[in-house]
C-alpha cells in the first residue's frame, strides 16, 4: 500500500510503502493525519481501518506518479502515486502555489520499530487514556523542549523508535556530549529559546498567509541561527563534535528553508 504524508503547515512531504494492513494502520496512527485521501475504488478494508478520521475520496486518476516531480531512484511507484494524489488535491483546493512544500522524501517503515495502535494507546505514549488530561504520557514526562519544533520532533521520535544500531549510538553520543557539558547545554537552551516556530512561519510565508508580525518573528529567528551554530562549535569544540552534532551544525551553517 503506497502512503504519502504532507504537513501543509510546515511543508514536510514524505512517502513510503506498507506491506501489510497492520503496518498501514500503524503508520496512520503514528502520523495522525487530519484528513485521509483514498481512491473511490479502494478496498473497504482500508476505509475500515480509518475509523473516526476524515476521508476524502478522489478519482483513481488523481493517484498518478506524474503529478510529483521527482528525480532519482528510491521511491516505490505506489508511494509516488499516493504523493501524486496529495499534489493534485493541494493544487485543486489551495488555489495557489505552495512554494514552501519541500521536495518529497522517501523513507522506509522498516527503519523504525513497528508500534501497533493498541501499544501506542495502552502505553499512553503521546495521548492519555483519559480524554482532556495532559499529564501521564511518556511525551509529558520527557518533554523539556522549549520550541514547538522541538516538541514535534520529540513526539515523532517516541512514536518511531530507531532500529539501526549505528543511528542509535550516534544519537547517544550526541546526548553524552551535552550531559558532560551542562554549562554549554544551558547556554544553548537560552539561545534556542529565542527561535520561534520556523517551520510554520515559513509555511505561512509559502502559503501567502504571512502577517507583518510573522515576518518580524521570522527575521528574529533566522538571526539567532548563527549564534546557535557558534555556541555549539565553541562550547563543545568544533573538532570534537560527535557525528550527529556535526550534521546539525552543518544544517545550521547552511539552513534549508
């Protein structure tokens, strides 16, 4: 089953393939889309797994890989067809070019632990069993983030635990570096606190819904990025940065917005 996900507020555009109905349902639960697009002739068992979600039926012709410009190898044809439906739907409903939408990024479900919906719910990973409560979830216990972007990233990490040992150890090396440098960590937190939700600000800009105050917040946030990069390099030592933090610093030196 080809799947694709677009967050119109941030421009993140993903695609993948699920090989079973169980993995399809698990990925839907993880990504938690506000609206699901299905072809008019899709099997009933797919719709049956999408209870209490907004479903929009599209003509089968909308599910075409030709709607998605993609150069290179990687995405499965089914994944690109799902992405094509999103592209066609956005073009039809938004009535304007969404310039902030990023290039589509393929990923593999097998890169992460397969958490079925029952596990996510019963362990209260991101939602409490009692409606209206905020406390009691793993997300609430771990969340010490100070930006909206950080909280979204943490939520994704909780719902998609890594399976690759090299990636896990790289993340732990980065954590260890900050644990050993508490003063650097505190200083970087203070600098990051001045960064507003860049993803959504750029989304507003790309969608043509930006206000003058949003532009001020965007300018202010972009101005903080060089100081964060310098603090990272100077605090931990530019030649001693773990691989994961080296990657982060490279992204800060040349941000892709």
